[in-house]
């Protein structure tokens, strides 16, 4: 469930086909995210998944879609 919601959010934000997003998709290398994109993504994650404010330190560790899924709570939640 987390992965599916995340794919929907990312495909909309970055204008890519949902099928191209995997757990290994990198935000900067595969999606071309810049720092503003990442800030917007963190805000969207906070709102969509109700995880509270994501610290800068935690955000720096989120490099791939899989990292975000693990951070939020796993693919089956």
C-alpha cells in the first residue's frame, strides 16, 4: 500500500510513468530531482502518509524509493 501510494505521488510530481518506478529508483539519478523537488516531495510525504515533520537528517538518508518505503513503514502497511 505504501509503495503504491508513493509511486502515484512520484509519477505525478516527476511526470514519469508509474511502471518505471521501482524500489531501486533513485530520486536524483533516475528522476532527476533537485533540492527543491526533494523538499516538495518531503512535504507531500508528510501530508500523504501523516508521518509528521521529516527532519533534514532523515531526509538526506532517503535516496531511493525503497528508502522511503522503509522509512514510512514497509510495503505491506
